[in-house]
C-alpha cells in the first residue's frame, strides 16, 4: 500500500511555530542557565512576541488553506492574531515585576503564557473542529496552571481548581457536540459541514441541532456569557492579577474568534435557529453582568462582571453577522484589549507584596496622592463605560450601529440601556479616587519601567484610536470576510 | 449476532449522563474529576461508533486527540488538587469557598 503524505505549508503556521519554539527554549534556558538569565526571560519572550507580530503582519492579504484544510490563514485570523500578540506582549510587560515581587519568578510562567498564545492562534485559524478543539484545550490547560501560579496562596489554588473542574466539565459537553455534528455530517471540517447541511436541507437531522446547542454551551463558557459565567468572577478574583488581565482579553477574544467562525462558516443555514438563542443569551449576559457589577466591592470582581457585560455587547456583533457584524466584533475586541489591560496594569501598580489593594475603597484619595495614575485609571474607566472620545465609545457605537442597520433595533436599545447602567459602577471608581479621603496610607508603588511602558502604550491606544479610529476600522472591514 | 450501532450510541449517552450527574452531585474533587473522565470516554465511544457508521477514519483520529488531551488534563488537574491539599488539607469542594459573590 502506498502512503501519500499530503502537502503541508509551514509558512502558514510560521507564527505558531516561532512562538512554540520560543516557549520550549525559554523552559530549557530556565533549567540550564537559570543563574544568568533568571531576570531576563521576560525580555526574551517579549522580543519573540514582537518579532512574531511582524511575521503575522506579513501574512495580511493571504488567503490560504493548509494542512489538508485543517488550518486557514485569512485576514480575519491575522487580525485576531495581532490582538492576541498585543495582549500577550502587554501582559508580559506587566508580569515582570509582579512575579518577582510575589516570589514566583519561574521560567514556566512565560512558557505557559506563550503556549496559551499558541492555543489562541490555533483557535483563530482553525478550519476544522479538530484544530479548534486542540487550540481551545492548549489555551485552557495553560490557563488552569497560570490561574494557580502563586501556589502558596489559597485564593489562587481555589481559582485554579474551580476553573479546572468547570472547564473540563464543559469540554465534555463541547466534545459531545462535535461528536454529534460528526455523526450527522460525517466530517469535522467546517466548510464540509456547511456543504452537507445545504445539500440535505430538506430533512434537518436533530443531531445537528443538538450538536450546535452543545457547541454554544462550550463556546459560551469560554467567553463567559450568562448562564455559563459563574466561574469567571471567582477565577478573576483569585488568579494573580496579570493572569486575570490576560484571561479577560486574549482568551476571551479567542473564544469569540472561534464562536463566530464556527457558526458563520459551518452552520450558516441554521442561522434563524441559533440567532434566537444568541439573542436571548446576549440580552441576559449584558443585563446580569451590569446589574451584578454594581454591588461588587472588589475591583477585580467588578471588572469580571464588567467583562461578562462586554461579552454581551460582543455577542450582538455575532448575531448581526455579515461584514458589518464581523468588522465591529474585530474592532471591539481590540478596543477591549487596550482599555481592560490598562485598567489591570493600574491595579498591579497599586498592589504590594501579598496584598493586592483590590478593594474599590482602597483607591480612595488616589487622585491627591498619585495624580498621574488616577488620571490613567479614569481614562480606562471612562473608556470601558463608553464615553467619547475614547476607544470604548467607538467600539460600542460601531456594534450598535451595525445592529440597527441590520434591523436588530430592540437589541441595540437594550444594549444602550445597559451601557448607561454600566456608567454607574465605572464612575463610582473615579468618584472614590477623587472625592473620598484616603482611608489609609498608600504603600510605595511597585513601579518598574516595563509596566510604565505598558500603561503609556495602553493610554495612547485608548485615546489615539478613540479620536482617529478610521485606520483600524478600515483594517477591520478588510478582515471581515471569512475565507 | 451483530450488535446494532444504535446500542453503542445509547450506551455512550448513558455513560455521559452518569458522568454529568456525578459531577453535579459529588463533593469530592477527585471523584468529580473521575466523572469528567467518564464523560470524555463516553464521547470517545460515540466518536468510534460514528466513525464505523460513516466508514471514515476521522472519528477514530479524533479519539486519539481526546485521549491525549485527557491525559494532559489529568496531569494538570491532579497537580492543582495536590497544591490545594497542601494549603488546606481538604479536597471537599464545599469547603473550598473563600470566594463567593
């Protein structure tokens, strides 16, 4: 029997390969040259991420299927890869000082972050449910470990265990959904599933419907939409702060990348069915996220609920679909990455060893003591609340205008009402910062040049792209076609 | 006598339900984890059955990947449970409750 090896195109996965190799090397360097390189692993991984960013940038405009239609490079995946790399690079900058201060400066921290990035890139470029499943697991398993990285802290252990048990539980459901789709259509390739459903549209197999619903559960968990959100506040609160920042941006964007690609490429014929489900999910996600966020006292927990609410806004973009919907989702994910990472960077700066200053009350009087940090925090809060001229406003405006253009007027109105509710708890932070007397002395800031770079960069992104968004919007519109 | 393929699917469904119910009613982290493994194996059974039914190998390839991922998950999961046990000396999930809304 002759065995034919199908052609493969390593160029298409060059960003994934470069990051994986770097991750392995960092682990080896940490083992063999720990004494020399102990403090420089962060710099090495940062440079690798930036270099990979350039490699990804050269892939713009390509539309290639590779590895027997398992993997695809198109502008959509390139845009998401750039978001992932941006989030990874900023998180590495924010982590350097934090992990030294907490006494967990181990090389595997960066390795795990890089492997999670590899998983996210596989998710964004996956054209087959197998690749997508591998990407999701690669990302999740790295995150389970990262959540428990400060392993002497009970909170961190608890976050990690909760994330792990629930994540693995949901993986079971997602896999059963994939099995159902495979059983009904005989393939796991997204395009072929779509072709099969179109050809046999006369009698719709109930297994396809069950499979799609189970996939909604699996992906809904990854993006933390209500009612699959219960893990996220606990995990966000207990994890080390840079890891929380990472989880709320990169992996969440990856979840959306997969959600949108699977449902628009593989199941477009079922759109009337799943768009109703997503409509309900989007409405309750926004509403529950915003209402519960109001009563939170811990800022990381508040940002967790705010992140749930933002997932609701982004779901609107998936429901709208089409070129406008996809472009608005891409833009929103980029906007959210900038402003959320910025807010978490400020929380990291204000934390001291072992104690994270994570209560909103701890920010009182910040405006008098550290005026620059206070202004930065206010910019991020205003942007998250969607106040012009910041990037968060443009993102929301773009999503809701896409919804109105496609006739989802009720959805857009509910979204805007929610956006108004959210102003309350974001502004509460700024009120505490400027209008309350400090309840105690501020500890010395844990500032390092790297985190200052990260904060300045996120502020520039939040303000500059809020005032001049046209370039990014044009790029997002170019990327809004699923090849 | 050949066993019909539907029986395998029913068995896989039953195993999956036992696993899912087990996750929900058990209080011991290790047992919960075992139930999750049971769910994954039910999925494997479904994949192999469908693969046979469709006469394609994709499903069986998928099973190998699921087994690999389950092994990786087991490593990480047990490590997390041990890390928690060192700090708290319990793996009862009801006691792991410092964070609540």
